[in-house]
C-alpha cells in the first residue's frame, strides 16, 4: 500500500513539473509562424526564443506568479500571466502587426533626390576586441545626424571575428538579427522601431565583414540620427543548458570617448552601457566606452 502511494505521489509531482513547462507556437493573425520570436519573464533577464517555426518551450516553474512577455520585430508585444497558461497542453500566441514609421515615408522617399553616399558610424579608436553577445540581447548603437538633414540608409555593416573554444565554457553558434530604431533624445534611449524588415544573418564562425543592402527598404535617417542594433538569436533554443556559455562568431567592439551603446533583453527595457575603460598616456588619464564597430551608408535629401 505504501509502495502504491509513493508511485501515485511521484506521478502527481511529475505531472505538476511537466505542467510548469509552457509549450506553444507564436504566429501572426494569418497563422503564419513567427520564427525566432522572443519569450521572457517580464522585467527579468530570463527567457527563451522560438525556433524557425515559431515553436517554443519555456520552463516557468519558478515564475508562476509572473507575466510572460512576447515580442517579435514588426509586431505588437503581448503580456500574458503565467498562471493562465500552465494547464494548457499547447499554447497558440497570436501577435498583431504593428505600424512602423517606415510605412508612412515609403512613398514620399521615392519622389525625392539625394546626395552622394556618406559613411557614418564608429571607427576603431584605441583598441578593438571580440564580444560574445548572449542569446536574446541586443547591442544598439546610436549614430548621430551631425548634418541635421533628413536622409535614407543604403546599407549597414559590422565586423565579426572567429571565436576559439575556451576551457570551462561551452560554445554555441549564433544568428544575428538587424534592427533599427528612432532615438528619443528626451528619454535618451532607442525608441520607436523604424521597420518590420526582418534581416537575420546566419554567419559561420570565421572573420568576416557583414554588409546588408537597405536600398530597397527606404530606411529613413531622421534629424536626430538612428539606432542600429544587433540581436543575438539562438538557432537551437533547447541549448545551452547552462547560464555561462559563449556565442560565436563574436561582434567586434572598440573604445570611444562617448557611450553610444544601449542593451535590451528580448525586447524589454533599455540599459545605457556606460562602463568605462581607464586609459593612461603621457601622464594624462582618459576614459573610454565600448561600442560596436558598426557603420551605415547615408544619402541626405537635397534642399
């Protein structure tokens, strides 16, 4: 009798544990899967991503009283209480398409004339180094518009470096998603997404320069500048199992006199990356900030 009770109790516990793993699919209204969507616990750096078919599996056993936050480029975010999902076998989450600023300027941009292409962004300053971006995080670089004129982007480029295995750390391949935001000077953060143009790069682990052609997207370059962002995407969301790991290839970063980079986890709040590096030379001490070596090609509107 005692044995049967133990078996029954064990099955109950097992079922409860299984119920605390939320599985489902993220789609658009037309039932189209939304690949590599982000699923996280609201206001916490805990989450996962959907796979190429929009399917996800998320262990929420420690977050039953929290809220799930779902985001995808070009779609409205969604907040869902965890306890409303745990008893469902398979969850279908539908995201509504958002209206981007790009949609409003697409036609008018075609009618305007532009200057020759100018290259803006971050050049190498003191040193450059590799940065392993954790899955789900964005590195967002603010590129100022010093001309004060409106324009459009033609291309964006950044450098990647091969990452060698490091003892004590598991290493996993990463994809990169490219995003663009308006910069809100009043709040001093990246703000409204500029485009639903979903560009995902699937690089091999080697040294390379990545250039993305934006000529056909008519990406606006406003008077306040633009935020060019890179998000690390997990190609296999069931890995890694540990919290400490490396992604490859690495993003190339340099040090500059201005803190121009912001970070966000799976579409949540922005954090200004203001950690300083102390630099001494010829008896003088200076401070520098880490920024990704990203560049954009811009054409300004002719007056």
